[in-house]
RNA sequence: GGGCCCGUAGUCUAGCUUGGAUAGGACGUUGGCCUCCGGAGCCAAAGGUCACGGGUUCAAAUCCCGUCGGGCCCGCCA
C-alpha cells in the first residue's frame, strides 16, 4: 500500500525516523501517539511533530533543547523521501524531497491511470449500501436527493476501495402512505397515467390525504368542547384548506372527484386501514391495485435516478418479506425470547431489557442511563410495523453481507438502534459493529418546511432540470462553436455535478437549507470550478503531441509547483481516509483544493511555452497527473469531468 | 421530562475522532490582472469574543462540566 501512496511513504518515513531516535535517546519513553501534522506555513516544512512538548513533561527539559538533541540524532540517519529536517520553537519540521516525491507520484499516476489513488483494502468485505428508499407514493424530492447522492458516492467509494458492494433500494410498499394513494386512485376509477407517474401519484397522495384530513378534522371540530383544542383543530383545517386551493388549481377535475369520493365514504380511515390489512394478507384485488401503483411510481424514480446516473443492484420489496413468511418467522423467534410480552393485544419488544441482558446497552445507546423505549412489533389487529419488517429485511441482508450501511435520515436513529438490538437477540452478532446507520440531516427550505403531506416540496426532477438548463445557458455563452448535442452533454455534467457537490460538501450531520441560489450560482459552487480546472488541463494536453521523455523533477522550484505536487501526492491517503471513515466530504474538499493549486499554477507558469524543453516536459507531466487525479476524485463522487466546457 | 445533533466574519462552510505554530475556503464588498496554454480564472485588501461561562493543560475551536439559542427523536407512523 505504501508503494501506492507517495505522501504516505514520506509520512511513514518521518514516523520511523522519530521513533528510532526517541527509542535511542529515551528508551523508557512510551510513545502514546505520534501524530505528524501539516504545518500552518510551508516554511515550517511539509510535516511536523510536536512530540518534544510531550517529552518535556517527563524529562523536565524545555522542548527546544529536546528538539535540538533529537535533531542531532536524526541528522546521523540516511533519508529517502526526507530532504531535510529543522527545529523551531520546539517543533521538529520535516521537509520532503520534492523531486523524488514528484517523480513517484507522476510515475504511479501514469502507470495506474484510472486506478491511481484507489488503494485496495487488505480486508475486502461484502457490503450492502441501502440508500434512497423513498416512499413510493410521490416523486423524489430534494431531501431524498441528498440521500441518493450520499449513498451513491459511498457505494462508489467503497467499491473503489476493493469491497464487494451492492446497492439496494428498499421499496416501502406496505404501509399507510401507499394505501392512501391506492384509495385515491381507486376513487378516480383507476385512470391511465399520462404524466410522469411518480409526480402524478404524488398529486393523488396529497389530494387524498388532504380530503381525508379535512373530513376528519371537521368531524372532530363538531364534537370538541374544549376551546383550546378547538382552536388548534381549526388552525389545522385552515392549513389543509389552503392546500386544497392549490390542488384545485392544478388538477381541478381529479381533485373534486377525490374530494367527493372521500366525503361520501362514511369512514375513509377505515377504508384505508382495510387496504393495509388486505395488502399484508396478500388479498388478490388489493395486491393488484397496490402493486400497479408502486410499479408505476418506481418507473418514475428510475427515470429521475438515471438522469443523475444513480443505479441500484436490487429493489427489495417490503411486501415480499411479509408474504414469504419471513417477518412472522422473525416474530416467532423473538416471541420465544424473554424480551417480548403482550400488551392490549399487541406484541411488544422490551428493547431496554434485551440490550442490558446482552450487555450492549452502552455500545448501542450510549453512556446515559435513559430508559430505551419499547417497540411494538405487532399491532392488536395482527398487522406488523415498519421496524418489525425491517428486522426481517436485515436478517436477509446479513445472510450475504459482512457489513450493511443504511443511508437513512437521522430522525430514524432510535428505530435503527432498536433494529440492531433485535438482530443481536436473533443471533446476528456482526450487526453490533457492522450495521451502520449513516445518518444524514434533512434538507429544509428557507421559508417553509417541506411536507409531503401538504404537497410542499421541490422535486429532484425540477432541481435537475433547472440546474441543467442553467448550465446549458452558461455553456452556450462560452463555447459557441460546439455542436448542440455536445453542449447538452456538458450542461448535464455541469448542472448535475453542481447539485451533487452541494449535497456532498456539507457534513451529513448538518442541516442543509436549500436555496436555488446556492445550487445555481456556478460562481460560488465548487463543482464547475473543479471541472473547469480539469477542462484547462485537458485543453493543454489536447494542444500538444509531445510525449515528455526526459522530465527533470529538480527543475520544479516554484512554490506553486511544489504546492501542486504535494496535493497530488496526497490523493491516495485522502481516498483511504474517506473510504474507511465513510466521509465523502473529504474527497469533495480535496478536489476543490487540488483545483485551487492547479489554477494558481496554471495562471502563473506556462507549460507548453515554458522556458526550456525539460521544464516543459516536466510541467506537462504535472498537468497530466492533475487531470488523472481530478477525474478519479470526482468520479468517486459521481461527478463527470468533461474535457471541454 | 429524558436522549441525540448543530452553533465558527454580513451569508454559507472546513477543521473537533487523535489538543500544538498566524482558525482554512467560498459568496458578497473593495482594488488590481487578458501582446501569454480557456477570465466558469488569477492576485491583493477589509471582515472573527470559534454561542456564552467555568475547568483540565506548557498549549483548547478541538477534551470535561454548566448555561443559552436552533433542530430531531421518545407513536399499535414510516
């Protein structure tokens, strides 16, 4: 691995050097940690250690004296990638042998090309990445887009690391939301679907839900005496009335048909529940209706995801785990443990007791002493709940997988913890460390909260279409002589790249406040900036037929060249860290800083018109390496790198 | 009531796991740069009580305790 990681080799050498010397001078000193860090200023070297501050505690000498003693010993050793070592104010500063580092990096990149930096793990695992898994009752929106983009990047990164990765989409077809759509669709007389199906079904969902809410709220208001409660109900009714006005304006005829249907139904909620129960039973007519709707919705999802170049290996239907009896098998097994009991006809899982008995309470739920809420597994009417079915699903996942990464919103944290506990009860021991909830925060809108129920959301389609249109406009301004088809291709790469970068560059634990301005401002967004750096590198390489034969890396003396070489040499390390810690944002940030280094280099130093041939050849090598690294890095994030833009 | 997450210039954001030298970057603002490989670019300037208060340490944005703001969860919803 070290041969494939130039900067890592340098770091390793610094570590070894320090260890050797400290062991010699202070044999009894236990090195706790030997962290080498990148100094704040290049004049302090390329890597530095503050170990002397640590030593000074034990040996009561001041760090500067210790540093010079250590330096004395270091200078007796032979170096490979280390060029020189200095001390300053107690720090030991290592300077890299730049020509050597450059040569190694460039040669590796030339040899490995698309594989450069993608260092393979020593312990390949079978990993399932479950992501997106949007409820099939309406279109993907900007929130699920964040999920899809994160999940897709994680899958790409883990695959590149040498793991066997499968991407799964969990189709949540069992449950209330889909049942509501089924109800509404039936009220409409099951018409042929004309527009994009997920969008159309999203309308039916919102309209039906709205009609049911209005009816239910009116009934409650008629019965309520409590003034405060009455006010609350009236406010909600007003909200849904507003939603109704909007729905009426888009699909008037259909909306009234649904409204009338719901109003003439003596008990709509009961009708919806009946759909849920019948579907779970696998009753023929309900099955036909629901499956039809969900299939249509998934068609819409696929179309959207295809535009974003996000694909899946498996679509796992929740219902299949119910019908195959797998859910009940799991329930029966849990029933036999001491951790379940019956309450008011429902089957309840005592998560707290199970976690404590298995000794995993702290590990799963943290240090605090709080009482873990119990989990209802089976309703008193005999139907199952989401998390129950998820248990069966995960038993299946772990039959194949060594590790399961679930890209699921942070609001489901408790459910994921309860799920993990259940799996441990059922004997899936690897779930303890290998069931990973990759939690991400929600995407919010500036003025209002997104709400599927109220039909207030920005769809992934709208987002893509707007961004691509905007990009096409920009491309047309700049590259007038390109054929239309190529312009469109570039616009797609730029527009979608901008969306993906926006989602990937913010840590998953932070809420994203969505604004059109942020995504569509290509000046501010880093994706077009990075792609531009890549296009410039490509342009240089396009313009020359020179195959640099005799580069001389000692000629690279300019700080801008140095900065670029160091950045390039760090790519394998950044990649490994991103992959092993599931941190795509590291690659986003890295790509941006590499583009910075390249753009600065490009602006100041001529490549093809360099002062002499050897220098030209050497710089050409750097350009080539930059192109390779930018491609590899962005590719891991699912972002394209067009040669022209 | 309990648990978890977030708080860094006017705005957005990195760094927090593993404490280290001058807190990186972007938008916006101000001022420069196309006889030179693509100006979606480059250079420079201004802008910070790292929410607040304690503590640990030679050293705290980073670790610990507390406070305040914002969010999420604690459903026979998903």
